[in-house]
């Protein structure tokens, strides 16, 4: 899937991965890529994708659309091309970096009181667990031998072997498949095994800093990190 | 109206002084402080006094609540707990009186201020993702809200039934039909890999929100923390900005 990295004055502010065939760009919030600044027209430009190429088309905008610093009305995009609109740069990648999802643009979010209640309830439950154990805790979500596991040391091992701290299920798992290691600013998961996989929030990782609420999957077993907050 | 919005000073006098100096040049009408003036750093009293002098609207953060004994620090990590205890021991009655008057929420025409989340401000929720932001935005009594608490400059926007959009803090002109929750980042302990102090300006006439980053004398702050024997983690993170 193609990817657009949006920068404002050289700072990355958003990353968009999409399957859409047409992305509208403009100042108003009904666009796919919203650039909320003066100097950007309401409907400034579009990027159209077909099987072979992507094309950026300026929509007779007031201040123009530029590709690699050249003003364009219509231009075929190549990998790494930079579209400039006002103070924004949009970097086009033909393929998104692997392992990173693109749900921001295409996902849907419906708010309702049930969701509110659930958020509040989960939060309260997590606070109670952290208080009970006086520290961060792993919650067993799927195929786990425990419901709550206190993270009471600097290294927690995961795998199929009997001697690991957290026994996991999965045919391809190694004896020690992963380890959760205390680092400055929190805990990080390291994948150790060769055939089995370690995932954080569904994404395969070799190394990842784990945050409160993250789901760690080792083989077929999944655990939720509940961090003590400061 | 032109507001300067600051948050999460965390007793970092050098950062606060540098930010206030920059604000002086910005011709603002009001300075709003979103809380956590204290905690982590060595200068709680001078920071409380400076905020009292310069800010017309003052919100309460969890570190003020902890220092006043309103919330338990049992679930804090060791460094945060040590610093909370240190802060509590180093506050005087005057500073305690001042921070006890800080408010949990504040509304002005068209704008709302809170330290943590508009959803249950007293439970100090962290707004770090679109779900949490969506729940918060739905609870805001005004179209534009400002918060702090996470130390990460961030903009969440909600337009009609579209998915909540999340972008890193950057200057922008709010859309009149969109609701926003804007995190101004931290003055005294940024955590977005940029060690410079962060704050924002909201101009309701120009309809523009501007994010500012200000350099300050980090080394002096760190030297004072070393002298006070505060946890190494809290000292190191200032120069790393995370």
C-alpha cells in the first residue's frame, strides 16, 4: 500500500497508509489529507492511484502545488517525491514501511456511551490491579496460565520451556522465545526465538518498547501490559 | 483573545523562566497554566510563585493533587514517588495555599482547559490514542479544548462522524466545524524526543493555534537536581527529551 508522510516545517506530524484510489488534500476536514493552514485551499489537490502509478493533480489552488520544488498542475509521482503545499511537505512512498498498519485513515470510530463505560471500567480495573500488586502487571488474555502476573524483576522470559517465567503455547515457539526487559522509561520486549513470532498489538516485532495497554503475543498466547503510571 | 497555554512545568525554573520570557514578546491577553507546576524538579516554590504572578487561569494537575494528599502515590513508579515525597517535604504553607486554589476544569467562551482528560478529569486519564481522545472530546463543553499531562504535543480532531484524527503538535488554523483536543506538551519535562520547552498560543481572533519550542539552560536544571540527589532517571530525561 502506498504511504504519505506529512511534515509541517520539517517535523513529521502524520503518516497515512491507504488503499483508497483517490486522496483529496485540502484545508477543510472533509478531505482525506487535512492541512489546516492558511496558504492551503479548501480543495487544494488530489492524488489518484491506479495499478501502475500515482498522480498528483492541483485543483486550481491559490498558492499552487509543487513536486520536488517545481510548480505542477499534474505530475506522476515517483517513490520519495516531495509534494509541497504551503508549509507542508508530503513525502510519497510507493510502499508503506513493512509492519506498520494504516488504520488511521480507513478505520471507523463510533463513540457511544457503552464505549465510554468500557473505557472507564477498564481503566478502573487496571488501576486496582496495579495498586494490588504495587507494580506493573501482565494480564493473561489468551492461552495464558495465569490471569495476573506481577512484573517483579528486570527480565521476564517467555517461551515453551518449563523454566521460563511465562509459559506460552505455540508449535513453533522456542524454549525462550522472548524476553521483557526493564529499560530506562519502561519495559521493552525482545524476540529471541527463530521460528516463533512475537507481536505487539498484532504487529511482528524484534524489539519494541511496551506501553500501558499494549497486547504482547508470543506464539498463541497473548498478554496485556498494565503499567504503573507516574 | 490571545491565550498562551503552558503545562507540566514540573518545578523546572529555568524552563519556566525561558518560556515566560518568550510569552512576554507574544502580546497575549492571558496566560493559562494547565497544571503540574510541581513534581520532579527542584524549584517547586519559585515555580508556583511565578505561575501565580503570570497566569490568570490555573488548573490543577495530579502532582498538585499528590502534594496536597488528595491522591495516593502508591501506584507511582519509584522515581515519581521519591520526587512526590521530596516535593511534599519542600513546599511551604504559602505554596500549598496557592496550589489548593487551582481548579480542575475551566471554561472561557469557545475554549475549555483541563490538565488530563475531559472524560473524568479527577482520575488523571492519559489521552494518548484516538479512542481515549474521542471519549474526551465527546465530554468537552466547548469546541476547542487544551490539555497536558502526557508531555506530548498532540492534536486530536473530531469532524462529524469521521474517525478521530491524530497529529503531532503543529501550528494550525482550527476548522469551525471541527472539535479539537490540543495537548500543548510540557514546559519542564518534554517527552517527544525534543528537549526544548513546549507551549502553545491560541488566538481566537486570528483563529490560529501556534506551537512554540523554547531552548533553556538544561544543564543548570540538571546540576541543581544532582545536588538535590533526585533520581538519575529524572535528570537524564531532560537532555534526552523523553
